[in-house]
C-alpha cells in the first residue's frame, strides 16, 4: 500500500511547546473537555499567521514521521471570535480510542434513507413507477431530482465492496504550500486522519458525528485514496487528494460515500451527477466539506 504520513511514536505536546519556544514562535493552547466544570485538557496548539508559519509548515511536514506533529491549516471564522473553535470554542474530550474500522455498519446507518427508499425495498417499482403511493412517489422524486442512481442490488453491492482497503492511488497527496501566511493547528498524532478525534472536533455534530466518526472515515480515505487532511475549521474541512484513476462505478460509490459523510455537498443547486463528474479528473483534487 502506498505510504501516507505516519508516525509510530508521536512526541508529547510538551515537546512541541518546547520546540516552538526554542524558535521563539508564539502559540496558543487548544483545550478540550467534555465537562464544563472540569479542568481543560490541552490537546494541540494554535500558531497564528505571521512570517514564521511560512517556514514552520514545511518543517513540520518533513519532520512528521519522526516527531508526529501534524500541521493543519486554520482560517479565521466569525469576526467576534476569529479562531473559533480553537480559542474559546466548543471541543470535547479526545476520542481517538473510539475510532472504528467497520465502515459498513456506519454507512448502513447514515445512508439508511437511501438504502431503504421504496425502489430499494421493492425493485419492481422501477419497472412500474405508477404503482408508487403518494408518499413513495415524493420520496423517489427527491432522490431522482438530485440525479441519484436507483439503489439496485448491483449499486448497493458495489458501494459496500468499495469500502475494502484497496488503494486507488500510487502515492499519497502532498499538502499544498499556502500562498499567504496561515494559522496552524498543530496536533501530536500518529496520522493526519486522527486529528478530529484527537482534538474533540464537533464541526459535524448537527449530523450526530463526533470526532471519532470523522477520523474513522478519514483513515479509510487515507488508506484507499491517499487523501490527507490539510485544513480544519469550525464546520469546514479540506482534504488534498492525489490523482486517482476511477471507473464510472467507483466514482458512483465514492460520490455516495461523500454524500453520506456530508449531506450539504448535494442540494438544490448541485446534483449527484455533478458531484460524481467532479471526481473524474486525473489531477490533484481538493475535497471540501461543510456541515451546517
């Protein structure tokens, strides 16, 4: 399997702070707790954008296999609290120990409305749509209006088969160099995918996803597609992905996976067809996700 960034023995947060102090780089602690009455737990540091971050970013990337300090780009949010949630924000106790490997059960749950839509539970309706009840017709109209493929046995089987840890890339993505100084969320971790769980990220909590749910998916995408987490904000996430050679069926499965992971990707202005077509490129990609 092509190598993605990994550190077998990440060094401690104290070592990271010492590293920054020795380089005279100002930093702010990032604290997480699942109890507002408990003392905060420091899980990462935030380095605000200045001239030093331009050299610090590639340094941390190059040293990651040895030190285990992953730099994730952070961007200012609300003018009243620009570095939310890293400063005075909502983070919970780290949940790296809860990261799971069985994505099949996860997607059966989060995709249940698609996999149990009327034409999935009664395939004969595909040949005889006039037999749909009013409620079934409205449900099918929703999926068809967004150009989702019918959930036939072949489509469903291909989707779950696609979750097997078979790589579709020949090399991992390399995070792009920011054009301007950027803030860095620096987290001690074994791999980039674990950052949301390690910092107790709640950006997708409106969909009942905690940090360990997000990290479970990102681990799989690292392994299968070489996709690397490069930016993380209050409700947004960007992955950098190397060139992929996907068949039409593989793109269909991946587009379904993206939708179950982040439903705001496909709405009244963007169809499933558009999302699937966007994956048909031989160039480096940026997968951008936003949760309302």
